[in-house]
C-alpha cells in the first residue's frame, strides 16, 4: 500500500523560520526589532537559533515565543538583560521565578499548541462575541477551542474594527491567503509525496521561504501606496 503524502499542516509542525520571517512575525508588536538586535540577543545567550550547514540562522516557534518574552520584558518592564537572562534560565530549569515587579509577561500565556475557550479569547484580545461570530462567518477564526493563531487574528480584528473595518471587509484578504496556501501546497506536494526521510522538513522549509517572499511583496506594495499618501 502506498503511503499517503504528509499534509502541509503536518509539515509545519516542525517548521523553522528565517531571521527575515521572524522580523515579519514580530514587527507589529515590536517595530523597533532589527536583524542586528536579534543577533545581539543571540550573542548575549538569550536565544539560540539553529544553524544550517551554510551558517544561516533558523528559529523555531519556541524561539519566537522566547523572543516575545524578552522583548516584552524590555519594553514594558524596563528590565536589564542580566535579569531577563536569569529569569529565563530559571524557567528553563523548571523553577517558578518571580520578577522584581511580580508581573508575569503576558506572552508566556500564549503557547503554541495551547487551546483557548471563547472566554479566554475575549480575555486575551478584548474581542466581542459579535466580532467573533462575524470573523468566523468569513473564515478568519476557527471554531472553539481556539488556537494561538486565532488569538493573533482576533487581536488584529479588534484593532481594525476601531478604524471601522469589519470582518466582512476582509473577505478578500482571506481569499488571497487561501490562494497563497494553494500555491504553496502545489509546490511542496511532490516533495511530501516522496515520503522520504527529511521530506517534511524540506517541504516546511520551502513553504516558509515561499510564504516569506509573498509577505515581502505584499508589504512592499502596501508601503508604496502609503508612501504616496505621505508624500
């Protein structure tokens, strides 16, 4: 019997992120983040990305969660790196450390793979039940229990709503994302179909790289229009 190809969703379970993609993911929360700052945090031993044979940095989802904690503690609690490093080392060793002001970083509550109830989603993002229903209707949010991705989407939905942008206005955005996913799945399907050792990892790497290029093009197009508004 021929083994079925691994799905793209399964391939993503072990995906790695380039430094450029990490910046894209975190730029809305931490617009001051730069490649040099990421390298500095690595030099200080706060995060340890993997390295490819060619020497390129590759970050895991856990690395990105860790960076969120570091950057949040710097931005919101003004803690020095020495204190942050010790705090993270204590967490890594299974301890329950307390920060000087006893405030746990909010980002520690958002863990990849964690599931959230509707009440959790509302508490994390201030989204309303009506907005949840509207976002679900256009396919932006899944059904309960919600994932970390749903939490991030809900945050953006709430922010956009303040500008009068409702979920129904984002149908085109969802359709465009679905088209991108279709393109990516078409590219990686032959790799996954081989079902060889390393197939999933290669497929995830290619998918991540393609998505990063899509994001770069999209951002450049939007920035060019914004630039005309501001000129």
